[in-house]
């Protein structure tokens, strides 16, 4: 019988710290009344996640105030060692429109040309879990 990994809940601060250490994740949004997921680059800038998306991508219908509610997920998992973490953020997406803000965020993201749009996601709800080996399960050596 296989031993299962366990998970420990992360504080919001720890979850955001981990999120800031990786550069890719997935934005989850509504498209044609169905859930949709798209991998994107991101950077944590203050209390928001900034992503780069193509001009054709619509992140769902806006809520009052003109913003759209989305989820953002990033993780770092080691299937051999059965360890890692996963963070999910739920927030409101808004286009980044100011020229100075766009320039500085594009540099942080290493975003491409003007065809890519920048979207900032608020960090209204932050949850995260760290996966650890179960009792008696050895931790695989990392290379």
C-alpha cells in the first residue's frame, strides 16, 4: 500500500512569498459560461499579481466596478519526493493602463511587445498548502 503525502496549510504571507519565487502559473476565469485555465507568466508586485496575456484573451465578464473575478494558481511540485507547495489566489483583475506602470512591470515580467496586455490581480483571498511526506515515507534525495 502506497504511503500518501500530507498537506499543511500555509499562512497568506508564506503563500505569497512562495508565489513570488516562481515566474509561471495559471489564471482561471470564465469563458462562455465555462471554467477556463491559461498558463501565464507572472510577477508579484506589492499586493498584486501581474500577468501578461495576449490581446485575444478575455478574462470573463466584468463585475460591478468594471473588474473581473479570477483565480490564480501556481505551484512547485516534486513528484519523486512527493513534496512541494500550491498557492491559489482569488481576486479582481484589472488592466494595467498607466504608461510608467506598464514600463516597469514589463521589465519585471520580461514581457514581449505591445501586443501583450498586462493585467493586475488583487490578492483578496490567498490559500496555500505545503505537501510533505506522510508518516514513515522517506524523503527522496534531491539532486
